[in-house]
């Protein structure tokens, strides 16, 4: 696993807390559970030798535990030789030689210390794996925790199974299609044409979900140190990809009407970022919708300044008002659009796409060929079949989402009236503001009550959104009711520490 950067600053502390995952699940005293998870991170090289760990009180506050829990965990690892604690110099992961002796005595492989020389990297470090709770919770073993952190439908529509049952696999076809099956590229292109954006199949690349589309764009367009305009807050998975490219987020605040376009234009004029990434419709995580005139101004400015503008459309179809007009940003000029069926149909249908200029799509296809030779052919055939009669599938998903939205808001109002959240006009999530405390530490306490939530700070490169949580409303009504009951029980126990002062998570001021 990728080593964590230097830890004392608030941003890196939040990364460590996220990497701990559901550390408090299981039986036994909390200090032993915490020590066990820290031990694993040390042995995997995530916490390399010499890493300075957070001070007891600060760590305890972020974990929503007493200071004695952290002290006892540190002491247990010190006795094992994994940590060194010295007055005045803090707590550090033991030097490589000491770790090697301990590993040899235990019969373990010394290769675990291969990253022993790793240390903090200045500037914009290249991060090779996620530290976002949104994804890390999916890697945990199944348990009784209700996941309100990762928003995706928890069951596939009958139409998907029917599409697979009626598949006819191609004959005389190797099955490698880096740019995507022709039939699916044509179906996606037709959807854009129906929205007033003339598109040919050569302008569409089929990807393994929207996440791969964003990943390919980041790999192709970004070099270490490049600036990337992002919304604050924004989709955490995109921040992960930009960090992987060692790019520098240039955050612009999001308000009730989406990104501050005037500030975005000023930033583009000042820094000429290598990429601008926005979620214009049902913004993730706030749910904001960018007005058409503001969208046009953003596109025209980006085009005039030569800044590639990427619109994430993964949630754009999920409008609660079926009559609400939607004009994609690509209708106003040159925009690279990233879409997906994973949010509308099912997360397990890993079919997404990138729509853009044909020369860009050709380059992305060559890059995709390098990585996977093309997405799954049966899934593409099923997706093409679904898009052929997509109206009923989409309408059913929207009905379910709206019912979940109304139910979750009602339960929050009933059991947690001090929390505030505006109604959403579509999408999959509510953006909730806590009356006090911070989302990172409360999320830790919520985990111990059996519900996972996404702290707002993990999505905000400005270092804001500290008091916010993102909650999805896609679960069954009875599950949402139980989740809110558990959140209310956690809130009744929650005693926030001192008001946190957060540095921007991954931003560097230029």
C-alpha cells in the first residue's frame, strides 16, 4: 500500500483516520482494536519506519475516543517494537532495523520493510491508492455496518437481467474493442444528439465506468505539478485521480447554484490549469444545479482560454422533476463529457463513456488499450439493449430515488432535528450540516454505532465542509430508518473536541 504523508497536519491526520477503515468493528477493548489496525498499516508499509504519528489528544479527538484509548494502543505497539515514544519528539514508527529484527523473530518476511526509506514528499505528491472512506469501506469484510457512504443502487432492475438473458455474442470477433463496441458507441452518441449535441460514434469512448473515464483523462492530460480546477466540495474519487497524477487542485467554492463561475473564470485566467472538472447537474456532493447562463459563461471562458473542461454527467439523468430541462454543457462549446450507467442502473454494471472531440477520443482509446484492451463485451451488449428502451428503467430508478430522498429527510427531521439539509432536486445524496463538531470525528463514532457516512472534509480541497456529511438515500426505507436511528444514537453520545482548524486536504496555493 502507498505510504501516508507526514502526519501531524490536519489534512494528513484525516487521511490516516480514513485509512484505519472500520477499525473499531470486532470484539475487545477499543485500544486493542486500534492497535491491531495500526499494526497492519505499519506491516503493510502504509506507515513507513520513522513516520511521526499524531499526538495522543489530537488523534483521540479525530477518532471520537478518550485519550487513554490512543495512549494504550501506542503503548501496546511500543512494547512490540513497532513504535518508539520519546518525550518531546512524539511517537514514531520504529526504525527499519528494529522492525526487521522483530519481523525475523516472528518468522515474517523482511520484505514488508521495503519502503523503509520512504518519507514525506514536498509539493504535490503522487498518490497511488485511495484514502477516501467512499472506497475504503467497500474493501472491508461484510458486517452489520449500513453503508451510507457509497451512493449506488443496491439492486439491479429486472431489465438488466433480461438484457443479459437475450444476449447473442458476436461470431468471428476477438472480443477486444478498446474504443468500445460499435453498437454501444452509436447508442450513446444518439443520446447526445437527442439532447441537441450532434455526436458521432467516433466521438464516444466506452469505459469501465465513469471512474475509468476520469482516470484516462487524468493520465492523458495531466503531468506532475499541473493545476486542476475543481469544485469545493467535489466528488472525492476525482480528487483521488488528480492526486494520483501529482496534479495540484485549484479549488473554487460551490454555492446553492453550483460553482462560483466568476471566480472560476478568474482562476482560469490567472493559472491556465491543465484541466477543469465540474459536476454541473446535481453536483456531487451538494446537489446544486448550475443555471444554464452560468454554464454557458463557464464553457465560453474555458474554450477562450484553452482550458479543457470536463463535465461529470454520471448523475445528470436523475432529476426528480421529469419535466426539468437539461442542457449539457457540451451544447455551449467544446466540453469533454463523462457519463455512466452505474448510477442509474446498477453499480455492478461497469459501463461508462467519454464524449469529446474525435482526436481526443482516439488518443484515449490508445491509452485504454494499454490498460485493459477494452471493456467487458457482454456488459456492453447488455448496456446497448438497455439504452434501446431506457425510458422505463430511468423512470423507475428516479421514483425509487425520490421516495428514498423524502423518507430520509423525514427521518432526519424526526430524530435529528438539529441537523440541517436542503432538499435535493435530483441525484442520490443529501448534503447535511451538523450544528457543531466535525464530520470526521462524528463519522468515527457513527461507525461504532453501525453506520458509515462520508465526512464533508474528504471532498473539499479548500479545507472547508468540516461540519458536513454526505448521506445517500438509495437504500430501502426500513434500512434508512435504521440508519438514522443509529446516527441519532451516535449523536446523543457525541462530544466534539475543540473546533477543528483544517488545512486544505490536497490543495496547494499558487
